[in-house]
């Protein structure tokens, strides 16, 4: 933890906005930022979990923490988050676009409204929040944006097709944006974890064989923040995940999709 806190010195006494910090990777990102002395704006749907996390980081690290219950499936929420920070006089130095969810199953058997929500949370809200906070960063000539993508971004993944597509968008968009804003002193990094021990699988309904030796959320968060602090544009968490990403590039895309389907296929109920 001491080593991680040292890495976070970049954001000491600065404000970080973390979306989706009520569990999993988002919660660990918030904890590690607080350990490094960053103040936090925490935005997620579950107020009780936000209050619990805010109380924890205040008591343990002496940082400030503001809580905003927010549902990013609602199109107006990014503007509400931005307005909240302006009303509080908070200048966001690090924007962590972490909130997101998946849905497992055959596309035609799942409700379309849920897919539309996924695109709103995983794609549109990420763009909207970034578009709101980026001009301030450009004006200051500094700022960081961390986008939590996935190793699913690197190939087509049957049975989580829409989720993988949203993560592919995040990855490619983050890489392109990083090049656009580099001259302004602003940095963008896409964090790409593989299977992680979080609530994600339960919510998405992923089959057990898709877990494949999951990493801890604490480790994934540490990899992402270290990469962001070092100015990297893409961070793949885990040696096996990195090898897997490189290996699949050597195979025909159709073959990769078939292999992915074997991992994620589940008998429909």
C-alpha cells in the first residue's frame, strides 16, 4: 500500500471524480487514490455504499470526499455531476470513467432496453462526462482521464457481444483522444482488465468458465493508477491477459470469435 500511495503523489491534494465506486474496481480505485492523498467525488446509484466508502476514506486517510447518488443510465446525469462539482467549487484533476455493466446471453433473447442502457452507461456517459470536464483540463494545461475498458475490447465476444463492443469503443476512443489532447498537457489511459473478482459476473450472468483465474479488484486498480501516473495510454492488467491479447492478433478474427464463444456459451434457461 505504501508503494501504491507513493505512485499516487501526482494527485495528492487534487480532486478525482470516480464513477461507479460502490463496488469492485471502482471502489479500489477510490481507496488507492485516497491513500495517495487525493480528494474524491464519488458518483454511483447506491447512496448507502457511497456514504460508507466516503466515511472510510475520510477516517483512514484524512481526505475530503463528496458523495453524489447518480444513475448514469439517465442521459441527464453527466451534466448533473458536472454541475455538482461546479457548485462545490471543485476542480477535477483526474476523471475516472469506471461505471459500466454487462449482460450475458443470446442477443435476441435479452430485452433491448437493457442493451440501450448499457450503451448509455458504457459509452455515451463516458463521452459526455469527458466532454464536460476536458475543456477545463485543456485550459489548465493539465489533467488525467482514466477509462476502464476491458480485454473484451480486443476481439468479438459472442454472448456478451454488446458489452465487448462498448469496451472496444472505449479502448479505441481513449487511444485516439490521448493523441488529440497530448499537446495540451492532458493524458488519457484505457485500463483493460480481464476476469476480475467483482460483482460484475453476477450482474451480467456470466458462466463460471468465463472467470478463468480472476484477478483481484485491488490489483487491477493498482495497475491502472500506476499506468495513468506513468503516462501510459493503454494498460492490460495481468501477464496472462497481455499474452492472450497478443496471441489472438495472430489468428483469423472468425477463429477468435469461435474460441470466445466456447468460453461464454451457456445453456439458456
